[in-house]
C-alpha cells in the first residue's frame, strides 16, 4: 500500500525528516509532484542533505522513483543524481520519461509575471514551476522524453518559445535574456545524462503494489498550498492534496496510510494570509532557533502561532492516519504559547472552509499554554519531556482527535520520539493534567 508523508500546513513542516525517518524501514520511495520549488532537508548524525527532485533520504540501498507529474529542473536533478551515486551507492533511481521539464524560459516567465503583478505577486520561489505547469496544461510542454531527441526538442521548443517570448516582452514588458539555440543544446545534453534512468514508473509501482509491497510517498508542498483547497490564489499551480497521487503515479485509488506532518507553530514562505502571524522578538527568536529560512529561497519564513483550525481541516482533507509534530524544541523558553482554536468574524464563529476564503479578515481565538525549559537532552520517550510540553502535545492531540505518533525535538533523525500510545491517555492516567483530555476516537 501507499504510505504517504504529507504537510498539514503551508509547507516546510519537516516532511523531509520524516521521509528519511520512515525510509529506514521502507525500500521503495516515490516522489510524484512538485518540482525544485519544494526543498526537503535531511539530517542524520551530523550529515545534512537537501533534496528537491529525488525522494529525500540518506539511507542507502533503496529504489527511488520520480513519477509522472514531478516537474524536472534538469541541472538540479543531474546534481542530485550525482549526489546519490556518491552517497547512496546502492540505491537505484527510476525517472519517468513523461515528466515535464521546467525550462530556463519558465524561470524568466515567472520573474516577468511576478514583476508585472507588483504588489499582487504570489511571492513564489521563482524556479519556474508554475509556468511549466501552465505549459503542461496548455499542451505546449516539453517532457524528458522529448528532450532526448534533438529534432523533436527543437520543433516543440520552437512553438513554446515563440509564444512565451512574446508574452514576456509584449504582455509583461520584460526582456528574455536567453538564446534559443544554446538553450536547446544545453537541455538536450542534460536530458541525455538523465536518459539512462528512464523507466515507466507506473508499471514499476503497479508491480510492487501487486506484490503487496509498501511504497513510501513523499509529497511536495502542503495542504494549504493546494490550488483548489488552499489559500487561492496564494498557492502552487497544481493539487498538493495527497489523493492526487493515484492519477499522478498512474495506479488505481486504494486505501493508504497518511502520516501528517505539522510544526508546533505555523510558518509560511511567500505572500498570502496567515491569521496567527506575529512579528515581535518572539518571532525573531523562533526564526533564529528554528532556522526558519527557506530551503530553496533562503528567505526568512513568516512565523505564526499554531493554528489548529487549519490543521484540523487539513486532517479531513488529506485523510491523515497519524500525526508527526516537529520543532517542539523551538518553542522552549517563550513563557507563553498561544494556540488558535477558532476563528470569528464580526463576533460570529467561522468554519474552516469559510475562513479559508477570507483568511485575511478572520480573528483567531486563542488558548494560551506555558512554555517549557530548553530541550537539550536525548528523550527516549514522551514521559521524559517537561510537563508543560506534554500538556501542549496532549491538548493538540485531543483537539485534533488523531493520534500523535511521532514527536520531533530537533532536526536530526535521532531526535524523534515514537509515541507508544495516545499522549493524552498517558497524561490522564498519570495524573499529570488537571484537564480531562481523553480521546475516545480510535
Ligand atoms: P519540508 O519541506 O516539509 O521537507 O521541510 P524542510 O526540510 O524544507 O524544512 C524543515 C526544516 O526544519 C529543516 O531545516 C529541518 O532540518 C528542520 N527540522 C525538522 N524537524 C525539526 C525539529 O523537530 N526541530 C528543529 N529545530 N528543526 C527541525
Ligand atoms: Mg521545504
């Protein structure tokens, strides 16, 4: 069956860490959406790596799939293939030849379109993924397979180039700085380097599923960047909800396990509403301690308190089975930690669906928790955490009604607690709480 690692907020929740964590007991790992606009960081015993094309893991001896609907930046992919060759010598990479290529002209289009939009820009990371996806939908796109034949590439690229170059200069008042012939050559050369990895990944994955194998799925971006259910138009150009994996990979829908990853607070890169955002010395502390700067863009991430209205909605949208919560170390020593548990508008409660279409107008309703001392030890189990941290986690689990399976208190793979039962059950049984948070849902 598929076992997916998904983001329950606005991205950068720590999916990379959990793909790598889960990779220790999964042999087959697939990525099927997004492109170099998504960066996933992995830390194992002081060794760090970031991936934006190949599934994120430093584990060796894996079958790594890049499926249809993943968007390819050729140089990035070539670099990551080289990295895998050196670092994970026994892993094998399979790349679907039907994946679309994010071309340098898409990067220029992205820049020109954002400049044109001025204050209304999306604040995208600028790697051209949105423009590439438009060309895929418009039937103008270049697939990996197209780029391995010089004549085909030239013919297809000519049409795309004619249309898009005019758009850059005549619509966006920009200037295309690229040369068609040299771009054609470089795309061809890079695609030839990737050709040996070509494989019809739908067939490979179909075979594995037929043999009852588990396939770990890495998803790009996160729930609220979905271009239907996210904070449209401040989203990516495609679906990010995990159920799109079936069409993207090309296998029939089936029941799956979904690990929803959430940060203990909220972050966002780029523009768009963030109701719990704050900008004071606490935000600066969180940004510094949590190293909240984009993996791809290096931009400072925007900081907000945990928004349980959105996370709860994300659980429903994605069908999350269990939760991994990250960065609880970052909230230490803050004295008070507000958590958003509802929204109002003109004094009336607002549901998540409605709030999402007017997120810049709603007022968050907070519950406030006490912070905890610095987490500077190895914590083998949940009961070793400070009481305040257990209170916080227990409340979150109770409010969400879905079990927290993993608690991450640092970026390293080792800094992860696997929780053996419901946190709030443990909490109540041990008389640690004055509240009666006890989940009845199983
Ligand atoms: P992704 O896009 O969801 O894969 O997340 P990123 O890898 O882009 O960003 C998450 C960042 O948080 C990375 O730099 C991780 O190394 C880091 N990280 C993950 N879990 C933790 C944690 O529990 N504590 C801290 N301090 N950092 C973490
Ligand atoms: Mg990321």
